[in-house]
C-alpha cells in the first residue's frame, strides 16, 4: 500500500487543549471568590468569608464550564463521558469530606489530653483537671475481648453449618433469624442481657460479662454473615478433590475449606469487632459506669471507652473544659484502637491468604 | 494390584431424574477404558459413581450393582470414604489446594487424614509420586512453592501425583486434558499409558483421537433427547469401535456424522 492511498477514517476527533482545565479552574475560583465577597459585603451579619460556599460555587461553575467546553469542542459522546466522570468524582468527594472532617476534629480536640496520664490514671477521686481513661481502656479491651471469645466460635460454627451441612427447614430458619438478629437495636441487646442477668443475680445487677453478652448478640450475626460469604467462595472443586482422596467431610471442612477462607474470615471478625467496640447503650445498662479501675468482669461495674466519652460529656463537673477534653481524647483512643485492629486484619489477610 | 470393576443393571439418579439407565459392563484391570459420547450423555455422572463421588450432590443416588473385585461398593456396610481411598480421581480442571505447597499437595491424601509419617518417608513418597506423574524433574528444586504457581499442565500432573500418592487400585480421569494445550495433553496421555501397568484406568474424554490413541476398551454413550436418560450403546475393544463398530449410532459418532 502506498502512502497516497492512506484514508482519514480514524482522524478528525478533536480533544480539549491541555491548558483549558487549569485555566477554567482558576477562572471559576476567581468568579466564585468575587461573587461571595460581593454577597458578604452586602450582608451586614456576615463577619467573614464563607470558604465552604466559595469552594462549592467554584466546583459547580468549573463543572458546568468544563462540560460545555467539551460539548462544543469534542462533541456529544466525549462530553457525556466527562459529565459522568465529574458526577462520580463529585459523589466520592461528598462522601469523603465528612469522614476527613470528623477524623480531623477528633484528632485536633483529642490531642489536648493525649498524654501519659490519660493512659495510666483512672478517674478515681478526680475532680476537675487530671485523671485519665485507664479504667475505661481496660474495660473496653476486656469486654470486647470476652464478646469476641463468645461470638467467634459460635459465629464460625453456625456459618459452617449453614454452608456445609444445612439443608431444609432448619437451615432456612437459622438464616432467617440471623437476618433478624442483624437488625436488633443495640439497646434491645443491652436490655436482653440485663434481663437475663436479673433472673440469675437479682435486680440492680452490674457486670462486665453482661456487657460482653449484650455485645455478642450484636456481633454473632455479623460474624456469621462474613464467614458464610467467605466459605461460599471456596471453590467446590477443592472439596471434591479432598473427598476424592478419601478425606472425610469434617476433615475436609477443617483442613481444606477453613484454611482457604481464613484470611477473609479474619477480616470479617475484625470488622465485627470494629462494629461493636463503639457501642454505648447496652454497656450503659448492664456494665454501668464507674470512676475506678475494675479488672474483674464477673464482679461489679466496669467502665468502657464509649460510656466514658458519654458520661464525661453528659455529667460535666465544675471545670467543664477538662471533662470535654477527656471526652474527645476518649473518642480519639477508641478510633485508634479500631484503626490498629484494621491494620492487624490487613496483615492477617496478607500473610494467610492463598498464594499463587 | 488393580481392580476388576463390574457394573450390572446400574441406574443413576439425580433426585427423581434418571440420568443414566441400565449400564452393564466389565472394566478390566491393568487397562485403559475410555468413555466417549456427546455432552450430557452421562459419562461424567457414571465415572463419578465408580468412587461414590456421585452421592456428594444432594439428592443423588444409585440403583443396581457395582462390584470391585467382587465386593459390592454400594452395600450399606461400606463407608464411601474407604472406597475413595482405593479409587483415586483426577478432575477436568486442575485443582491443587491453594493453601499448600507442591510437596504438601502431593502428601495431602495422608496429611488431611491426620496420618503421621516421618520426614524421610514423606520425602521419599513425594519423590516417588512426582516421578510417577512425570513431574519430578520440573519441580524438584521448588517443592516448597505454592501448588498454584505451576502451569496448567503441571498442575494437572500434580493432581495425578496427589491421586497416586495414596496408592489406590483404580484411577478415574474426568476429561483430564480438556483444559490443556497439546504438549501438556501428550504428557498426560503418556502418563496414562504408564499408569495402566499398576492401576485400572478409566478416562472420560471428548477427544476421539485421544480415546483411540491410549485406550484398550472404549464405551460409547448417548442420549436420545434432552431429559431422557443416557445409555451405553456399544462397549468393545477400541480398534473395533473406531474401525468396525456394530451399531449405526457409534459409526455416525466416531466418523463425525453425528445427529
């Protein structure tokens, strides 16, 4: 083929020049800034420029301008693509902004009391400044740990039953009640645990282990669901390969299916822990609140971090600011614990997932 | 040692659906028997009844007689797990255990059954099984790599090594080469011919050249229509099936004039 016969079938599509996007953005910001300044000066109540409004107007102006420019220069197909890209990115930004804002606020305000004292002192005999959440951290770790010890075996075994053994009416009933349990309000779980303990120990009972049981009620369905999904994605060929080697079913489940799904199950358990570690209402009812450190979950009241945050804010003492500071730091510590658990889950799934 | 398998008036069901009807045949020891026929004719269903893998599917069961060296493997006192230890199986798609290394995969028949063995015994057994599957030279330097790091053909030979490591009497192969390239297929076919020295080999295949190349006996199955049970049309020596079939349907199928 000679060069003379080259056709132009694939030519002719124009794209936006590179300088257009930054220029449009600068223009949009300038325009938004001037509009907002004008509005602010005409309104005597506005003391300063609202930066959020500036950003919002700038983004909207930029999106519309960019879409129109693309529509004129590039044509309908490409401009539709750009419009959808803008909408999806916008939705993502809208979802992330509150998250970053929340994390930043907690870190900023919690930093004031993020010191050694906070991790080594309880609130016993503390009025006003000082004190810490040692008792609440101990309580949260013990109660959440106990709840995990109760929930994980029950949850994993139920999921194994549902996926590997369950047939017929019983399996359908279990699935149905797991769905129902997922929707139980946490306060109802707390009342359930309280009622159960009142039957055994009499009215007015307060125990850390009661809190653990209330949290298990919330945690078990989450563990079952996560484990079930992980067991379902283990390929059936692996089970058949194991049966064909003359391996009985229970050994196939424990030595082939569970190890293959282990990484996913570990992640699911961590998510379940993160879900319950911040629960306040049930612990307020059954674990109660106290200013002293209590190591024994089977005797008397136990403080936990969410309840610590709540009571610090709800019952401010004479020096209100110190209570509010402690509440923010309590929230920060809770967030850090959840973050550490998530990092552990990541590491577990990295090192235990099937390699290949 | 290998086993003689006799099927008489065997009907295979999925729930109320009769999938394979009235099979009567004798599979000879130390030979390769090939099952051929169109898709859905019940070849795979039938081969899975030979090691009681069929009943793993909920609602599936078998009626009739199936004996191995005269012993009825469907008698109520027989544990299907014991049958599967004598009758190894290789599947259509290679399925090594992803959490295990190459060596652990070969030894999985023992390890998964909680059988303890010394390290030297384990090493010797792994080497013997991998040599038996013609894989030893390719993997001897990387026995501790994951089984899934091998190529498809190597994975399939790893699965054969895993099946022969437990020293069964019978090896079943359900379309073992349908997911493999011609070179890997040739390797598996050579291996199958070596395996019949020691085992009874039954192979399901869609590839008629493959059946004529490696098998001693060939069984042709077909179905009259969808929803009807699969039937054994003709069972004879392979050269007879391909050069001088007695049935018109067999002739049409092996000469490509089917349907």
